[in-house]
């Protein structure tokens, strides 16, 4: 059967239109991929080709209130391996093992891992002399990156406040931990491109992103006062061999800690050499104790504020003991102090006289003031591990508990609580939150970026 010319032309037109449609679809797709997705796909391709050598940032320095360095950095290079670029892995492993005092088999296993880059375990934070030795070997696939270690110029002094860092320069204790995010900074890198076999792509330019160094931290600490405190602690420790020593110096008018230390202590760079109980317990903020006569300041302040006593005109007779709730409470002086004004009660630190002041206040007022002075709760100091102390629950306070609390027995406080409370008693009644971090400083511009207090 013969097909008409009209039918042939129609079929040709149909095939032409279909072909034209396919052409436009392919053209559109190519344009979409090249023009719209081109940058995205190229970026993914470059990511698959790229290899990074990391440059760690400098951790921010910690300085005292006068700018004296308390924690800084020392340069310590780190060895990186790009396994696919190794020309002779066995020979490279032998040379690196000799230089770094490693086992050859262990070194070979590390450098032949199926990863884009490897940070050699014993090649971290090495000396510059060792880095020069390895660089002189001119080993393919072996790179030396800038790194640093933390350095504490004053050694063991102020160790519990400063704390320490780990192998990756991350804060693990003290202000190094509390302000780790601000001190840490952001890593930089040198990025080069390599093919599937690890060979460098010479037509691709290396990229460099500089690390962003961490901010500097200025403390409220005065290193001159700190050194004097530490020296006296060293003398006391050598003379009396005590179980522990605690010292705090605080400005009562704003809460700034000017010095803080305790014994036993440790060197922040060698914290692993002591028991974890030593470096984990910052005694001035963690430990609790029965304050004794130093607590009488709180009872006296409450009595004066509530006008329960006239120090010069009110008198009190102390025969050495007082009966309270069926129990006999004694003054520290056998036989007592006799007849006294209440000013002399304070001067003599007379226990029975303070029992009388506690009675005049009553348990509700006495314990209300104790809580207002910050006892039974954390002060909020910017150091980890703070304790809260222990107080009697008000519903469990009887005559004996009220009496002993009035002269500082039967309660448990932390040293920092006691210092903050006494400061409030002498500064006009303002209970400041103690703090050790004064401000953060941009290391490049010197601008203050954040202020505490």
C-alpha cells in the first residue's frame, strides 16, 4: 500500500518536533547544570579533592589585673601525614619511628590509615629541634603544622584558679574551663588539592585560612599579693606540715578576688603527677568547715541592724556557761569573763554573750540574716566546683541549735561564703558576688570585648 506524500510529511514533522523537543530538554538540562549547579558541583568536587593541614589558633593569654602574664603559649609543632602521598610508607615509618622514639610497626599502622590526613600520636607538640630534624628528611606526604602548648610562668602559684588545658588546648579546670569558649579561638588551615591517588594537582592553587586566635582574659588577681600569699603558705607548710591551707584576699567593695590559693597544690603543666583529688578540689570554694567565732560577726551585724543591743550601755554577766534546752554551753574561757558591756562581749568573743544576742533576735530573724548574708547557697563565683555549705532547716532549729549557731558552731560554710559575708558586714551591707575574671580583650586591637562585675 502506497503511503501518500502528505502522510510522509506529517511523520517527518512529528519526528522533527520530537527531536527538537529532546534537543531543548538536553540544552536546558546542560544549561541548568552548568549555569545554576556549576558552582555547587564544583564546590563538591573541590571538597573531594581537597586535603587540609590544620593550623591551631593561639589560645588567649590569661593576665593579672596589671597585665602580668599568668598563662601563655609556647610554640610546639605537630606532624601531619597524608597517607596517599607517601612514596615509600615502610621507609617513612622507619625514619619517623627513629626520630620520634616510636615502634616501627605502630608507626606504619598509623601513617597508612585510610584517611585523608593523620595526626601522628607522638608527633604532637614536639620541639622545634625535632621538627627541623624531620623536615630535613624531606619525606613525601609528611607535613609540619604550627601548634602550641600552654605555659604557666608562675608554676604552682594560683594553680586552682587558673586550672589547666588538655592535649588539644581545651580548658579542663579553673578559668581555663570556665572561659574556654572565649580563650580557644578557631582553627585555620592550608588546603591543597590532590587526585584519587593522592598526587597534588599542580593546576589548583593552595588555599590558606589564618587561624583566629582566642581572646585574652584579664583576671582581678594581683600577682604581687598572690606571690606574698603563696610565699607565706610555703613557709607555713614547711614549718607545720598541715593537712591543708586556704587563703583568699577579696576587695570588700566590689567582690574582686585579689588572691586565692590553697595547699596541697600542683603544677598546671604536670597535673597528672598528683591525685585527682588535689586538682579537682579548689578548697577556697569547695571545702566546708565550722566557722566558729568568725561567724559571730554575722550575729552581731544582725543584732545591731535590728537594734537589739546597745554595745556601750547594755551589760552582760558571763560566769563561763549557760543552760540552754537542758544542755550546758560553755564559753571558751573557763570561769567566764564576768561583768561586761556588749562591746566587751564582742572584744572577748564571749560565747555566752552571743547566745544572748541570738535569743534577742529569735531564730526567725537570726536565720533570716544568715541567709541574707549568703550562707546555705553558692556565692556564684565564676569557678567550677563551688559548695553551698550546710545550715539547719528552720523547722528543726530548737533552742540548742539557735544558741550554737549564734556563736558559729553546728553550721558549715565555705571559705568564699565567709569572706563574702564578712565583706558585706564591713562595706555597709552589700553582698557582692565574688569573681576572678575582670574582662576579655581582643588580642589584635586591645579592645575590651566583655566586662565582668
